[in-house]
C-alpha cells in the first residue's frame, strides 16, 4: 500500500550495492616484525646514503669573499637619502680567481654563466 508521497517522490536512498554502501573489500597488509624492521632499516640506509652524498658535495664547495664597500661607496652614499630610491646606481668590481673552480659535468667554462 503506497501512499501519495512515495508515488510522487521516489526514495533518495542509494542502491543496496557494496559500491554504493562503501563496503568494498580493501587490502589490509599483514605487518610482521620482519617487514617492519626491514622497511625501517632500508629507509635508514637510503637516508644515510643521501646524507653522506650531501655532506661530501657541501665539503667540495669553494667560496670567495670580495669586499666592495670602498669601490661602491658612491652607491651607498646615494642610498643614504631615501628620496633617491628610484635612482639607479651600478657598481662593478674586477677580481681574479687564485685557482680554477671545476664544475662537474661542464667541459667548457663558458657554460657556467
């Protein structure tokens, strides 16, 4: 015996299927002590090797320091007054490298720039 309401308005309930009811079977991994420890140590070895590579590459970095405060004193004097914020000032300092800086994977030094 259907009432007027069910005849004019169908039910809004989803179909009674496993997909619509979100009851699909899922993969449930079996975590044993062997799988957990092996994945832990494999991850640790990977992170350790990446860390060693980073430390070795950081130790091979060459650094030079050039003091240009005397050569570019005109620009600093220009910037002392805040009304000169849009005035351009160019400063150039020539320097020589005491030793070659090698770049891995770069045969031609012109490729660096």
